[in-house]
């Protein structure tokens, strides 16, 4: 604020006296005796005033640094203020005068500064103050809106009108259950490979693990960092070597079946190949067998019988049914191939456990695509962590019915399977199996066939592999047949994982681990 010299304000009164007609804007008093001039003056020097300083320092429990505030108001010397009065006597044209002058100068700048470093603070608790004693005899009316701790934060969602709801919209893309959208994602990778059962460490440069729903096991490729370790992994008379691979705490086991060597200038390399340990149940390790059932057995019992005395276990997680005597038979078939035929009868597949000596029989579609939105997903993927994405669209006829039939007279059934609520007029290709013995297995086989229909896409997403325990927004190991929910800016959609390729490599002493998952998205029946 800049003050200058104020404008003068004048006021005058004219009184006609008998002594003089010329007296205006003045007042005169006649005295018995003359008096010398009366003078009065006042001087207010301000230059002696020094500066005024103040400071405040606060330190709050380590959350805030020192806070300083300072103020200064310099004063300059103000001009003098004079006041005076003069009285003239003895018949002269008496005059009375008075004057006053007060000038303000620029006071100078006043600066204040504050510094507040922000750090994670404690959550602000909601506090509801109970009503006190109201001196007014008439009570206050009931509030229309709920208390603050009951207000629903509706950040960006459509406004919903209703009694007792106070929506608070703070943006077009931020909802209360919004995706995290972190500014930084940190992954600390670890890679370890050992030989079993002695757990001898093996130095590697890279490892690749591939699995899909169309294969009962995974395939492995390892590149050795030390070529001398090849002698430690060559097969022996007892069979192939077994290795354990640990990536960010997730374990895989594999048998080493082959290797390849290459030589370059001043450098040599060795690449190992292998499969899941369940490959020991297939050719060329497991012999072909002949079998015909003489008693009624369930499908789960038949799977367990194939693994008897092999050291492997099984988990049967699809429709089970009774197979009559004589309906299950095969010739020169290894155990794993026989189990695959049993699973195929109901529309299922065989999946090997990544680390344990066990396998699992599951439906090709554990849940139908039209039910995906109502199911709890196995993984929730935020698009922020996706480093690469590719899409390939394919179309299939919109089948709504299929005929499933048995092949053995007197032991099989023939069923027309259609999706509930649809006409059942566009038929998929008919399927048959000697194991279609009940309507339950026929319905399950038909459901898996009709699930593969309509507009679809195979979407590849490249994700980091987070170690447990997982926090919100992080994704651990994804396996085939896992249901995945993808949350992005354009919306949320679901997909069934049909293939996974996990790659780990060491570059300049830094470990990089990525998993590429292939999701089967259904536009017609799901999202």
C-alpha cells in the first residue's frame, strides 16, 4: 500500500463584525492588552524507530522440517507537523491563521516466507461430536444428509440420487475403487537354479518356461553361464537330471532332456532343453500298456489307477461319472496318454503342477464365458504394469447346440446339448467317445464345445513377475486356465489364460524377469 501526501481540505466561516468588514475566514477577539504571537509546534521524528523482527520454529514429530516466518516493517522519518496561530491587535485587519501538514512516505516492502515439506502423514480420523446441551428449548431439526463418516465418496461415478446419500464427484476417471495408477513400480528380481536332489547351484544366463492349455506339461530352455556345468546335468543310467528353477520365489521343476553347443570368437555357449517332470509318465520314458476294465469305476478312480506305483499323484477337478465295465480300454498307451483320453471325454485337459510330482485334470473352460463377469478372478491386472500388448482377432460361428454321443451299444448315451435360453438351431460338429456313458458327462462335453464360439481375440500381455506377498495392483505367477480381470482406462474386461511364457535373463549383473500371458477374450458372451 503506497501512501502519498493527502490533498488539502479547507473549511471557512465568514462573520461580519463591526470593527472590520474585511474579516473573512478568520476569527478576531479584542483584548484589553496586546499579546505577542502565540506559536505552537509539534515535531514527531520516526527515524529513531528500529526494525521489528519475529520468528517461529516448529518441529512436528519428524514429519515436518523447521518452519520459519519473518516480518520486517521499516519506518522512515516523517516530515514535521507544524501548527500555529497569530493574533493582531489595535485596529488592524486582524487575521487568524492555522496550518497543519502530515506527509506519508512509502513504508517499504514487507516479506513473509514459509516452507512446508510434505511427507506421508497419518490418516485423518473421522470424528463425530455428540450433540451437547442445547439451551434453546426447541430442538434442532434432523439433518437431511448423514454424518461425515457416513458420506459415500463417489469419485467420478454417476450421481445417484436417494435418501441418505451425499455423492461427492471429484473427477471423471477417479472412482472410490479406482485402479492404483502408481507413479513408480519397483520389482526386485531373483533367479536361482539348482540340481536335485543334492541342490548343487547351476550358473545360468537365461531361462525360458512355456506352458499352454493344449499341452499337459511345460517346456524349458536354459542357457548356461559356465559351460563346465554341462557335465553336471548330463543324463545318467538312472535317467535324466532334475533341476529346480526359482524365479522371485516361484518354483518350477524340470528334467533335462537335451542340450546344444555353439562357439563364437572368444565365447562358447550351452543351451539345455527339458520338460516338466510329468514327462516321465509319457514316451519314451513310460512303457505302453494294455488295459480293459472289468468293473464299474468312476473317471477319477481310473485316473488314480493310471498313476499307481509311479510316485505321481493326481487332482480331479471336473465332472466325475461312472464308467461301466468294458467301456474303458486301450492298447500300447503310456499312462499320461491314457489320462489325457479320460479328460478329453468330458471336455477337459491335463495340466502338470509347476513344481510338484502331480498333475491336475480340469475342464477346458472351468467357467463358461457368459459367467466370467460374475466369477471372482484369479488375477487382477492393471494396464499400468503392461509393458507390451498385442491382439489377434478371430471369429467362430455362434453355435447354440451340439450332439454328443457314446460309441458303445448299451453302454453309451446320445444327448443334444444346447445353451439355456437359446433356440438350439445352429449345431456345432458332432462328437463321440466310448466314455460318453451318462448325461452328465455329455452335458459337460457339450458345454465346453459351445463355450468356444462367437467373436474372440487372443491378447498377449507382457507383465512383470511380482514376488509375494502381493499388494494391490501387483500380479504374481499366472498359470494356464486362470481367469484374469484386466482393468484399464477404457473399462474392465475378462479373459481366460491359455498360454504363459516366463523369461528370465541376467544383463550386466541385473536380473530381468517377465511373463507373457495369452488371454482368450470373448466379445460375444463375456465383455
